[in-house]
C-alpha cells in the first residue's frame, strides 16, 4: 500500500481515516465517535469494551482519546506490512537523495 501511494499519499490516507473516525467537535477519536463510525469499517459488531480497548491501546498521552499522531502510530503498529512497505519507501527516498546530493 505504501509503495503504491508514496509517502505523501500514505499520510493523506491516514489523515483521511482519522478525519472519518474523529469526533468533529473535539477533533479526536473517542470511544463514542469510533462506535458511531464503526460500521464504515465493518466493525459494527464490536462490543463497547472492545472499542475502549482499541482506543486505550493507541492512547499515548492518557487522555482517553486518539489524536491524529496517536492514530497514525497505532495504524503502523497494527499493520506490520504497512511498516515494512514504509521502511522500503523511506530507504528508496534516502538512496535517491544520496545519489543526487552534491558534496
């Protein structure tokens, strides 16, 4: 996925996913906003305690919600393939930079 989208495209897709799930008034993903939007992800059958666990797993600052950075970190942690593809993409970008750099 990361290879197809490129770095900017991948970040754009993650941002779009965050905006889709977030509470529009609070600007973060809450258990309530996740519950309201879970059907879009095919997660409508998840219990409340499972949704709480999902938010808690990504909640790095302990505020009970996911900000955009926490959401992106969680998506990378839960998607090892995404992480591997992103690393390969980063390596390619760095190699291109080194090849074109003038020392």
